[in-house]
C-alpha cells in the first residue's frame, strides 16, 4: 500500500540513479535470477508502472541531477530531504509507519513538494 509507494518515491528522490528491475512495476513477488532468463509475470493486479513513470519524469528535472542534496531530518520512520539549485528548492518528506512527528519546513511557496 502506501509504504510501498513511499519507498518508490524515496527511491526516485534520493541522489543517483533509480533502479526498477524485472517486474517491480507490477509488484511481482518472484525473485528473478540475475544470470538466467527469467520471465516476468505481468498478470498482477498491483500495476504501479504509471506511478513509476511519473517519478521518472520528475527525476529528470535538473535540480535532481545538479542540485545540492540535504538530509534535514531522519529517524526510523520519517525522512525530510531536500534539493537546492540556484533559486529552486524541492522538499521530500517520507513517512513509512504513519508515525506522527512535527517538522518545520522553512521554504518559500515556490518550492516543489514531494
């Protein structure tokens, strides 16, 4: 559910390349082999490929490749991350356990929120 979507959003938000492998986009629980031909079962009811495409489009913005990446707050359940590039700012807050925490976000209204 929402934890899975948060993990995917975090995967694409973190600095560096994001990795989607052999059926991840349809939540195929089968662990594929790295060295053998292993077909993906595309008949799963949990297709998140459109969500992953959206994340991939966001990740292509210049701020994510050239911006300064900051870890502002993290604990076992919540991460507050950001990117800064020139006058641009992106803020990502990821909550994995419906954990309540108060986070002060000091940013202009022009920031992009994730």
